C-alpha cells in the first residue's frame, strides 16, 4: 500500500472574505488535489486552519477526485477553547457533497453527520450511517464544514481526506417500508413522528427504535434524522402489519428545526439557509410536493439554532410538546393558543394550525412515545394519518396509558369532536364533555379564547374521570382540553399529561 501524506497545509480566513460572504453565506477553501494511483493504494491529504468568530455558516473544502477511486474517507478534529462562563465553545459539523456540486437543493448531497462523528467513508457498496452509498466518480467533491459555534479566539480544525484506489463495488438496491399497515379501520392511532437513529445523532438502530415503539403502544412512527435521508432504506424490516413507518427528515437550519413528515422515499430537503435569506417557502413547498407535512419542531427550544424564526405561514401543524414536558413546551403551548385566538377572531372556517407532540428520542433514557400524538384516521396509512394530523383530529398524551375523549354538543342534535366545528348560532347553548382514563391525580381543564374557564378536582387513583361544562359560541369561540399533573412549583401550572386540539364553536365565516 502506498500512502501519500501532505501535512501542515494551513488555511486561514481573512476578515475581508467574511465580510464579503456574510454570516449566513459560505466560503470555499483551497482545493485539495489528488492524482491517479495504483489499484489498492491509498492517498491522503490533510488541511489545517482556523475559523474566526463570525465565520460563514458553511465552509467548503474542494477535493479533486481522480478516476479509479473506490472509497473516499474523511476524518476531522477541532480544538475546544478555554472560554469564560456563559460563552459558547467551539462546535464544528461536517458533511459531504459529490461532483454534482453544492448548490442549494441540488443533486450533490452525499451525507451529513453534524457533530455526531469524527470520521466517515463513502463507497459504492456501503457508507457510514448518515451518508449515501454510491459510486465515487471523478470530479470536484466538497467536504462541508459547519461552524455551529465559534469561541472568541477562533476554531482550529484539521481535515484529512484519504482516497482508496480501485474498482468500485455494486450499489445495493434500496427498499422502503410500505405506506399502509393493517390497522383497525377508522380508529384512534398512536404515533411518534420525531425520532433519531444512529443515522444522525441518535444511538439506536432502526430495529431498536421499532421494538421501543411497539412497547410504547404506537401504531405509526416517522423517521426524522437530522439533515439526511440516508436512514430511509433501512426501515423496511422494522415496519409490519402492526407498525406503519413513515419516512422524513428533521430539517435542521440555523434558525430552527422543522419535521418533513411522511415524504416520498429518498427525498432530501436542504437546510442551508436562514430566515433572512427568504428561501424557506421554497423548501416548505418541496416537502409538500414530496407528499410530506411541514411541522416546525420545538419552536421555543433554548438550544443554539433551535428556536423557530421562520413564522408559521407554511406550517401544516406545529410540535407544541417535545419530549419530557419543560418550560419551553409551556411557552410553545401558550404561543400556539394565541394562533387559535387569532384564527377565531378572523371568523374563517379553515386555516388554523393544529398541534402535535413527539418524543425527539435520541438515546437511553429518552422514551420513545413520550409524548405521542393520537390521531383519528380512516385507516393506518400514510395518507390517512397525514389527513388526520392536518385536520387537527388528534390529541397528545404522555403515554399509551392516557386516553381522552372530547366533544361539544348543541343545537338540533349537533355534535363535533376534536378538530371539528360545531356550527350553531352565537347564543345557542353548547355542552362540552371531557372523559379521561389513565391519569391518576391529574386535573382536567377546559381552555377557551378567554383562557382556562373550568378546572376539576384531582382525579382518583383509578385515573378515570369526566367533566361537563356549558357555554355558548358568543362566550367561547373554541374549547380545548388539558389534563395536568399536580404543580411542582407554587404558582406555576403542572406538567401536561395530555391536551387536545380545539373544538370550534359557531358558524364561522
């Protein structure tokens, strides 16, 4: 084996380049060139550099790949700094684009591991999880660096690219889970649409996630690895008559994350833009063209880049509850409720944004199905589940043990369930009924556009209870239900055990 090493090549970024590119832009480094070599040999190049504070969001290292390469392997390191308390330290993501280029939404994407891995490989017959197997064709490839955060003294990095020369292998055929499971006809189906496997920054295999989903009482799940569709061909064996596996991606931008929920196989949605770039609407439409739903995730999360800043004009639903219930979920719930008030004030009959909840589970002890969205659907299929989510015919529960039934009745035999409208006159008496199982010690709450107007005593140890409340559309434009645990901090509400989408009252416009 012949190994050609070039170490010590330095590359810094001048301030002028940063100013010209802009903080949300990209910068291209010096090209790393390789020559053809004997079959079975390896050639390596190493590039060192330092990214200063204010570095562009994406820095591309061009790699000239000659003919006759079997495998490209990339390894990288970067240095953590000593920073004052409260200052963000260095974090550097990485990915790969092939000879088809780095254009936004283009065909060149070959994988992304973010900060989850320090090395990866791509060849025709295999690739590191997060990356797409396929031929290593001649041309200019690009290693993509994403300086997520940069310490005040800069981010020193080192990237080593190793090419293995030789004949390519065969790329395996990709198979995908079916879009329909057996189901129970029109029924309430439980699902978790925000899950991470080892194909991004999770630690669980698809098989392990499938087993946990079944144990959690789930009927459907959605794959949502960060910024890659590489996992999608590895779920066919997980799906079954009892579990629908939908395909998707968590599109992880610098200004928030969004779930592409239930897209067609091999759909790649680009993430390399910020809210100020005015590109989001295009990619939201790409999700829909691929058959998916657009669901902003954890919109008020406090991690860097996690808060949603693109607005909700393109949303089909919003993930109000993400993982264990925390204060940012409470803020998301209140913010979502404000959108219901705005919709109710408009008098429209359509256009409101339903809520959902998901686990965002990555690794132990993250609980798959905690929480879970319970959807009324005509059958257990991708189209039917998506239709139920889009219509808001759903509620969110902390586990399979919690069951909720919620409806409003009034007028001449009128009845409306979760996500529906009861079209009665403004002064028509309406009776709202809530029934709950599996929530011992919890209290039941009925929330309207005026706020919480009914609270029950704590449920008994059996966890079962009900509440009934009378109102009119002129007093309450909508009613939704919450099931809450006892407060742990005086003066603050207890964590949710469940909540529903609203029932709207009145004829509307």
